[in-house]
C-alpha cells in the first residue's frame, strides 16, 4: 500500500496492518501460514500444469475431491504433510518444493 493512502486511512481512524497483525500471530506462526499458502498454491499450479483434475489427484492419494479443494484453499484442517505428499504424487521434485518455500522468503524480504 502506498504511503499516501496509508496516511489518509490512518487520519480517518483506520488501523492499517497485515493479516499477521490482525490475527495477532507471532513471527513463526505468520511464516508457517505463508509457507502453507505457498504449498497450497503449488499443489493447484502443478496439478493444473499436469492436466489433472482434483478428482484424479484425490483418487491417486486415496482421498476425496473435496479434500483436494480444501488443500488448495489452504484450509486449516489440511496438514502440511498431506500437501507435501500431494506435491510428490503430482510429480514435484524436492527442488520444486524448495522453490515454492523460497518464494515466501523472497516476498518477506521485499
């Protein structure tokens, strides 16, 4: 957000911050959420690149289509373990998974 807009909002009584501040997350919790979001986006991106449906991925994992939808939405009920197993099942390499996580670090530095 640009500084002019932020200043105008604050002058009008609005509190300006990020999701971590709003949810009162400590730095480790905020970073975990960002990593989980990156993995979820990676599952969807790689699944679509491979031309797979959510149902096809679910069948490969012995899960359900709705569970894959929740995973891609980074639902809190989905574990990072399941996301990692899904990425590997889609054919992601450890290097590709590392790049997904590395993007979080790059965004935080910007």
